[in-house]
């Protein structure tokens, strides 16, 4: 008989539970587009319908390692999110604002 994870977690020390929580947050904070789509409960077919493209286009997009920011923004917005571009430096993070025109353009299309 399989054990429920909640039962196993209860048997773990508080220190172990805290380590697991940190690892889980790290994994959820960074994931490929296909995993993000799945975590949002969307199929490729449904996302394709939202974006008015064919399902194979979604599969191809999710395998890309390089794409236009506007394409990525559309993909993220179709999943209900908002894309921000942030440059990270040792001194701190900087949100890149050059692409605010893309937001206005996306709003016009919606």
C-alpha cells in the first residue's frame, strides 16, 4: 500500500521539512514553457485555440531555445501571466522597460 506524502512529511524532522519546502519553491520558480503550461492546467490544444494557432505550433514553440520577446509574451499572457524582463547584476536587479510598447500593442489586440 502506498503512503501519502503528507504522512511521510509528518514523520520528517522540522529541519528536513524546511529543506524540502525550499527545494520545492526553487523548482516551482523555474521551469520550461511546457512544464509551466502543464502546471497551469492547459493542454497544447487549448493554448493553441487561445493563441489562434495550430497545436503543432505550440509544440514547436515549447522546444525553441530562442524566440522573439513578443512571441514569448503572447504565450505567457495566453496562460494568464505577465512577462517582465529583468536584468540581474551583482548590485541589484533592473527591470527593462523598452518593451512597454509591446504591452500596449498586446492590449490593443486583446
